């Protein structure tokens, strides 16, 4: 597994703007035109930011671009909500199929989707939709699933839903990325999303092995507080650093403004994760996808929370 497939860096041009080329201080027509250019180019970023915010409407964890799935019915159970939806029309104008979407109060940003129940109440889970936000944007994707569930509304109005057995995560089949001012869609988003998930899975496998008998986490904040000192001791206070971290006789390397303790990396992490950490890629994933890392780490617990008691 190749862990160091990196997301594209924002390209920056060094060419001067027209306003930077205006050096005259006289009151002639060219000067006035240059003054207008300065004003124009100073407000354009604000206009572009405003219009980009309008074009992406966040409603209930879904970013809508040109329409959304239509809600037909809502069923509220104890700690969960089941929505009956109809997919938006296809390019040929054909009516979309109906399906179920299930969300739980404990796991915001995550929704399971599945078929309409058959006569026995059986539902085939088909995908999980997840929205992972961070300070500079978000990752949104559909993760293909294989699993079964049960859904029924009794004559008394009781809403019954539970996941029946294990759920297999297959592959991300679509998604979008917003990173600062760059919106990636289609294949341009799918490749970095899949690459990032490979890295997250590799990290989670080591975390589960290393923390085999450790604590369970009630929420993302507990997860962050526990793991950040172990993954990035260079970024926390001395009193929070693990005892394995040593400054004496350590080898160091600077990457992306962080001075990494290579000796700590070698002593703690398996070989396939060392360059991932020392390169700064692990930190970027942590900063840009922490809810995603926590979701993947806790996936079996999430599934268990929807199982029949």
C-alpha cells in the first residue's frame, strides 16, 4: 500500500496584478484608471468568496448543487431517524428510485443508505454518506457498503430499525473536496479521497493494535486528546508527551514548519508509517480529516450502536 500519495498543492502564480503595475501618482486619466483597478482587484476576492458560499448550500449535512433527493416520509425512533427518500431525476428525466437513509444522534455527519424494505422488513445497506469538516473546508463522500438491516413501523406507530450482522466497507465511489477556495469533484476528488482513505485505514490498523486494551472514546474530543500526544508529541506541551518521547540524542528533520523527532518515529511506528509521519502527511490528514479518522476508527462501534439489543 502506497501511503504517500499526496493531494495536489494549490498552484500560485507570481505574476503581478494590474493594480501592482500602477506606479503613477498623478491625477491624469491613466492614474484614475489605475485607482479603479486597485479598487476592483481589492474587492474581487470578497465577491468570489460570497458567490462561492451561495453556490454551496449546506442543509442537514448535504451539499446541494442543482437539486437534492426528495424527502417522502420521516420516521423517528429512539436515538435514530429513518428517512424515506426519492433520488433526484436522472439526466434522461426518469423518476429516481426510493430508498432509506438512517442517521443517529451520536454520529453527526454520517448516514447509512439502503434499499426499501421487502415484505419481511429486510433492508440491504448499500452505502454510507459522510461529511468531514475542518477549518479550511470539508471532505464529502459516499462509501459503498455490504450489509443487512431490518426496518418496520408497527400498527401502534413504533419505529423499529436495527443492523443485522456485520457491515463491510468496500470503497469510496463518489465524493467532493473543498480545500480553501478549491472545489474538487468527479475523478479529481475521487482519487485523493481514496488515497487518503488508504492512509487512514493503515493508521487506524496500527492504532487499534497499539491501543488493543486501551480506553473506548465517547466522542471525538476524547479521541483527539488521547491520540494527538502519541501521534504528534512535538505539537503538545511537555507534560502531555508520552514517556517514549526523548529529546536527548534524537535525530531531527524539519518538514512543513514542524521539526520532527525521527528517533521517536522509528521507535514507535512500524516501518510503513514512518515516512507518512516524518513527511508531514499524517499531520495534514489529522488536520483536514479528524472526524473521518474518528469515524473509521469507531466504525464497528457505530454499527453495534444500531444493532438489536
